[in-house]
């Protein structure tokens, strides 16, 4: 990649950013399948280990393929630094354990991934880190939950599975007025549709497993943000604790980034068409998709995002029985809880992704028994409509 990466637009950065060719002159990024590296002398080894000299040491925390992915994703998010991790959940864990200590406090949106809720309530709580959950769309609730011990505000926007949106700019202003870091999970939009840092977020989290890969091939995550926070503190945790991304997975994600913008536009187009069709079906009580004018935050979505994404959900009349009947009747759409794939997927959140929450927690999060989530893939939209029609 030529110098001055900031001079290039996103689609170019997604293909070119971060690559440093070796002496072999390869066109495609290589996979460095090595656990360790050879030093020219004992002095060089000592300089590397003491951070006096940059360079590779051990692939748990320094690998050229992983580093290329990190630099490319940071460029797409408009950030100084990125740390790649073994999964999206390990990205969240690494951020929290790198930046928080016992006695600290998190204010989190209630509308987050079920495993993130469990991480905060069941595991960080053991370390003396308390979490307060709030309605992500109510700025007054966020403000009321802040205490002198609050160090992080955390949210997904859009949320999974109800596609609620948080106003990143308003929440970043609130966070910074109180000396708090704002962390945004950008899994469902990706930088192709939304760049939280440009709206004031401090840290961006990714599950690379989803749309960044785009074909359901590998598991991985990433933390993106300032060098002083991500490149030093989060990296320091990764170096010691080891939730590292493998070089092969990093290479797969690099290939995913090359087509990210094209795919996200296609996902968004098909999801909007499907959402509009679902609104017309007599068995559907309500459709949740930010690209619909009926969505309560449609105008915010238009301001904050350049597209509406591939994730939608809808509530069926008839509750769980109707939901399971619809899912079981499909012949094309894959029954799986993963998302962000070229293949469309369908799931029943109350019994899968959010099943470890208590009934009260699910009710508070709006995860009702008749709710169905679809990650709209790249199949023909008419074929998706036909497949869903089998379960009415």
C-alpha cells in the first residue's frame, strides 16, 4: 500500500491497506504459519523482548498476517490501532480486563448479545466489576445510571435481534462529560455502513466471525481505537493472557474485507425488500428493521449509517409454536444462530441466542416467544420469500 493511506477511500483501503510485501514480491497477502521467529543475535532478541526494537517475537501477539488484518481494519474504522482476538467475546473480555479493575462500574445497554450479558453479570461481577443495564434509546436512563465509579459505557447499535439504535453522538458526549470511555459493538453494520469513531466513540468492538468474514468460515474478533488504549493496554492484556487470532483466520478475514462494501450493500438491499414484504404478511405482528419508515429510529439510522444492514427480526402471531413451525418449514434458509453469512440464516432468539437469560431479562430486552431473527444472505430475494411462505 502506498504511503498516505488517509488519501484513499474505503473500498480501496479494504483491498490494499496494511500489506507489507516480503522480498518474494507476493501479490496476495501470505499466511505466516510459524509460532516463533529467529533473531540475528542475542542482542537483537533482548531488544525485541524489552520493546526497545519493533519486530516479531512470538505469534501469540506478533504475527505478520494478523498484523495486516489489524492495520486494514483500523484503516476502515478510521482508528489508530487494532488488536485482533480469538473471538468477538474475547475482544469484549480483553477490553474489560485491560481497562477495568475491581470496584469499577459499567453502564451497558440492555439490548446486547446474551453472552455479553452473561459475561458482565456472571463473570466480571466475580472480580468486583458491577454492571447497570439501561434502555439503550433513553439518554436519561444512561445519565441516571452513571456513578463516580463508572469507567465504561457499552452498547451494540443496531442491537441484536430487535435492531434498536443508540445515538452514538449523544452518548459519546455524555460519556466524555463524565470522563468515561464509550465502547460500541459495530458487528452488524461493520465500517462499511457505520463508523462509530467518527461519531465520538472511543473503542469499537467486532466479531469478525460475522459480516467481516461474510461466509461463516472462521471465528475471530477485534478491538479498534486509540493507540494509547488499544495499542498499549488491550495489546498488553492479549500479550499476557493470549486470546490470540490465528494467522489462517486472519488471512480469511483479510479476504472477507476485500468484498465487505459490496456484500453489505447487497445484504442491505435484500433485507429491506424482505422486511417490506414481511410487513404485508397477515401472520406477522411486527417487523424490526431500521430501513423501514415504521421503525421508531428510522431518521437516526439515516443520519448515523450509510445503509441499514442485513439483520432483521419479526414477531409472529401465535408465539413460540408459530415461530418453530415457520423455522421447521424452511427448506432453503439455514437454521443456525450464526449470522453475517452469504447464506441466509434463521433462528428463534428466545430459545437459542438468549436462552441463558432469565425470563425476566428476556422480557426486559423484548425477546418475546414469537420473535424470529433472520440474517439475510445473498440468495435471490424471491427464493427467500418462497421459503418463508412455506411456514405460514
